[in-house]
C-alpha cells in the first residue's frame, strides 16, 4: 500500500487537524471539497486550508444524482431533511473515484466518534464505509485510537500511536491540538449543513411534495428570500435585500415571472409556476407589504417580466403595472414555507 491519501476538507477545524496529523506522518495528501448546490460548507476556507497545508486541492460538485440521495434516503433522515448516512455514502463514493484517479490508497476524514448523532456513531461509521466500498480504508486520525485498526495502520503505512482517541461532542481536545499546531483562525462548527436547518428542511420537503422533477437550480433557489406556497404549482420568492433581489433576477426563466419595483426601494418577487392572475396579484401585494410605507410612492409601479429561454438570447417580455392590494400578516403566514 502506498502512502498517498485523499483528505475530505470542509474548511473546518476537524478536517484541518486530521490532515495535519497525516502530514506529520509523511502522508502525501490531496484535499477534496464536495460542493453542494446550496453551498453548505465554506469552499474558500477549504481552499485556504489546503494552501496553508501545502497540499493539492480538488473540488467536486454534487450532481443531480445527489438530489436523488436526499429525496429517497435508504437510511432515513436526521432531525430535519438531512439524510446523513446516505449523504456520507455518496460523498465517500465520490472520494473513492478521486482516489482511483490519483492512485491514492486510503481516505482521511476529520470525523470524530460520537460527535454527530446520525453519521458518526460507531455502527454508522462502519456501515457507511462498507456501503461506499471503502471498508477499512478510511482513516479518522482524531478518533483512530478508539476505532479498530485500518488497513494502512495494519500494513505499517501509518502509526496508530501518533493519532488521537477523541470521542464525543466536546471540542476541548481539538482546540488544544489547534493551539499546538498554531491554528488560531477556524470557523465556528455551528455553521453546518443547511439540510439540518428546520426552515430549509421545510422548503426541501415542500419542493419534493409538489414537484416530480427537481433539478440543481430548484435546490439552489431554496436558499433565497422569503418563500410562499400558493398552490401545488405556484410558489413566490420575495427578496430580503438588494443582493437577493439581484440574484432572483438571474433565475428568471420560462415558467417564471419576475416583479421588480420601478423607481422605489422594495423587494423583487420571483413567481414560479404557470400563468395565474391570482398569483400575480399576490406578488404585487407582497411587494407592497414588504416595502417601507414611507418609501412607497403614490401610484407606485412594478415591472412584470416574463422569462424566456436563455439560449435564444431573447429579452424577457416586459410590462409595467400599477402596484395595488394589501395583504394581512395572518394570510401571508398561512402560505409561508
Ligand atoms: S450534515 Fe448535511 S452534509 Fe453532513 S452528512 Fe448530514 S446531510 Fe450530509
């Protein structure tokens, strides 16, 4: 067995420490960052970590296939829409592909035994590595001493005694190790995966319940704005700030309509669904509701843009309409997702 490995880098402290412990033993590492369509971990941070460690860095994008994993997880969900066991299997399969490409003998992760309820319990760790086809080839340097010996340890490629035996959710030992290595700038672990977030989870659930075909763009859109489900075919996304208003405009496409305040500061609204006058009226009410009263001019107008196919280079169909209508908070909350 050679001394080359892929290390999963999230940009967080645990994976950085795991990489450090392996570099100390002379392992040649290639950092792998798996990029989710809704941008969970911090790619820039992961890239920076790889540069600081002086190792190669690869980004692999999660594909359409990953949506299938979230939609129908064999091992179920955690506290929200996070199918951690299936997700880890998928990630390790991707890592395995990279290992084959670059001729790496094993995989290194920053996992800590017992740190996460679903995917980092003893039985889950073994189930996941077996299902991913990497049984005994995943080294977890932070918990190695409390886990059975892996193949690289057995074959003397790495020394078990020079790794750690950390367990559980306390991060005290990792922080001490960080001090030892002079790592002072690391993100708070609370950031985490959006699929574990209840609000985001509700949006994912709503999408899966109302749409048969779901693509990466549908998933990306779940991150944006305030979202409201009007009926099984129609959803409204209301921008919460200028940046979101600009981003919503980038998602204008056939089957979507964008409403933009004309000449006053208010939210843009993206309507996703078939032509529907009631939904149009609701979009206008949303703009009025989320615009500061003092900023709303008399006879305020809104530009209504209908999405057209991007590849044909056509301009969206546009008209200006009068902003009118009012919506009660209660009515609004009843449709919020
Ligand atoms: S927390 Fe999110 S990214 Fe991590 S394993 Fe679970 S679903 Fe996957």
